[in-house]
C-alpha cells in the first residue's frame, strides 16, 4: 500500500499561480507585535500597469525580496510550495505565459485583473486602487491560490500512485531478489547492488527498473537525490508494510 502525506505546498494553467508567489520563507523573531512593527509595508504604484511590470521584472530576476514587497507581509503561507523544483518550473511557466500575451481587464471600480498566456489565464490576485495608489490585493486571492495548489498536487499524487501500482505489478512478474518467490517490493529504492526495491540504477542499454520511468521523468523535471527528504509535487510518499491499531480492521501486517 502506498501512503501520501499532503504538503500544502501549484502545471500548465494551474501551475502558473505558484510562479506568481515564489518560494519565500521569512524568519520572524521576537514577539508578534515587534514582528508586525518590523514587517515591511506592501509596495504601491501609480498605475496598475506599473504594478504588473514590477511583477514580471521580479519574476524574471528571481527577486525574492522584490516579490515580498509586492505582495506584502503575511503572505508567507502562500509564497512557498515547499518544492523548489516545482517553484522553478512555475516561474518559467509564468514568464513564458507573460511573453505570449498579457492584458489588464477592469473588474469593477478601482480593480484590475491580469490575464496572461494564450489561454488568457486570470491571475487570482487582483490589482486594487487604494487611497489613490495601486497594490496587489493578496488577501482576495489567498484561498484561490491554496485551492489551486492543493488541487494540482492531489492530481499529481493520484498519477504518481498509479505509476507505483504499475511498477509493483511489473516487479512481481520476476523473482528479483533470488528467494524463489514472486512478490511486491517493500521499498522504493533498492539496496546498493541489489534489486529489492522498485528502483535500481541500470547501465546504458539495460532495461529500466520498474520505477525507472518515473525517476527519469522526475530527473528531467529537475529533481535530484538529496540527503534531506523533499516533497515530489507537494507530497511525500512511502510504502506501508502494515497498519496500526487505529486503522479499520485493527493492527496487522500486509506482508
């Protein structure tokens, strides 16, 4: 059985939203009152066009501080997906969509919505006129950003689980570890020189391991081996070999 744990940490149109709010983690010290007092104010502009230009300039330059200034304090839960590879891909998608097409559309009095890309993707954070100046209305887009991020990650997790099931079926067609049994793998990565997991390194010309295609795809996306665990499209995965007493049916081993 495969277990996933959501890491609320957004591909095509859905992924673009993550590019807008890049991975930024702000370390805040002291009391809450002191932290709020020290927080930088949100940047404002003479026109919505100027705000949009500042956004794309910050994204192109990977200017984290500039993006924090654009969206304002209190956006820490939105600006980081927890997945640096996804964030890098999303930034590239946003720039590509901007270069294809962009336009500002009036949405009521004193509000503009930025549409980008050939599919006219609407940015969930509108640009609002406030006291004669224009700023990004981050609070209005907050829930929509989280909804899109979670939804996209959940779809990715489903596809990953299906790929793992296919890999397990392939693994069980042969006696991989020489114990005269056809069995499913109990872990993702094989031990050094072994084939007791769904993935093992192969030489050029050799057939890929059962999980090899998924690993190859992840590598192409920019994921690399790391000493510290990191989410894959917002989720952590592991193979469960049993369940605890609080699960339906009580505690027992799947092996």
